[in-house]
């Protein structure tokens, strides 16, 4: 599926911690619908939006 940046929010995680950071694609409700693993271009889509996705204690930049 294609996720246009005009309809979805793309957030690249920049948190400094021991786990790898990925790029997350959120719908207008703020639920995670897909992500891109670090150092790849493959979009991994979820069957259902992840409503428990949390930005708490994490840092992100919006991908334009």
C-alpha cells in the first residue's frame, strides 16, 4: 500500500537508546498503520492500525 505524506504522518524516531529506531507511519487518528525498519526501504504494513502506539518518552522528527 502507498502512504502519501499528505494524508499520513511519517515520523522518524531519533531517540538515543539501545534499541534500533525506525520510521513510523501514522493515520489521522494517530494510530500506527505501518513502519519502515532502520536501514531498509521496505514498508511493513499492519493488518489493523496499532492503537496502542505511544510517542511517550521517545523523540521523533517529521519526514516531509
